[in-house]
């Protein structure tokens, strides 16, 4: 997958998560948490919105995300695009009037990474509910002061990856990132492989 297409799609989907899903949900009192759903991600409360590949879907309709602005696509779905600057200082700071530019194949790749990650997280810790946070646009949980999750990529790692991030730094060969350990999702072909990585991270974190 071309790195530029993947990066632009990740940023576009991140913007959708913030402006069209989490923002309106927060304004209606439902908080900012999102969830992984088949084909992408969605709200956990009203408004009932989700992303399926390159489509924005609501109960009685859908529209291709590309070809319009964030504000226009939100209006089509019956909501007003809303930033979350008053909730957190991170995020992409995307202008609602900027154009959405995403590649369908890249969107499916990201959705697949989220799906495998969500399934692995649920198998790893059945009592924890995976959350897709709009600020960093990753799905994760925290167990015993260790963060586990899957990111669609960022400025440091261009493609989707799984991570284990202890609150207290660990040392050793397993820990290959400043915040813990990462593995490319391309090297973890199914939920079972992601689960094994999480369990190995848990074991390695317990060695110190």
C-alpha cells in the first residue's frame, strides 16, 4: 500500500471520528468514546452513525465520504460537524470545511486492523471493553497499568500496528519503542497473532 494514500486515508478517517461521530455524540451528552464495528467504527450513543469502509452510514441512509467536506457529510447524516477542542488538546485540529480525501482500499486495510485488534482485545481481557478514542484514533484497553491496543499508524509508524505500553517503562529486547513495544499488523495476520503479542507483552512486563 502506498504510504501517502494510507496516511491521507488515516487522517481523513481520524477527522471523521472526531468531527462527525465523537463531536456530535459528545454534544448530545454521550461522551467521546467510539467503538469498532464490522467494516470500521461507530458511535456508542446517539447519533447512530458508523463508518463502513469508505461510507458514512446512518439508520436510513449512507454516502461516500470522499468528494465532500466534513461539514457537508455531517449535514447529510443529520448532524453538525463538531470539534473537540474543549475536551482535549490533542487530535488533528481539522477544519470542518476541509475536503475528505480517502482511498477505499486503505480504508478497508485500517478497518481490518481495527477488527483484528478489537477481537484480540476482547479475547485477552473479557472484562474490559475496547474503546476507540477519537483523540489518538486507536482502539485499546488498560489492564494492570499496561495499555494494549491497535493504532492505524501515526507520524512515527506509517502503517497499522499493535502496541503494549506499560505505564512504567520496561527494558529488554521485547521493548522496541519509547513507550513500550510495537508490532506491525502486517506481521500479525489474524486476531490470534495479535492476542499472542498482547499475552507476550503482559508476560514480559511482569518479568521486572
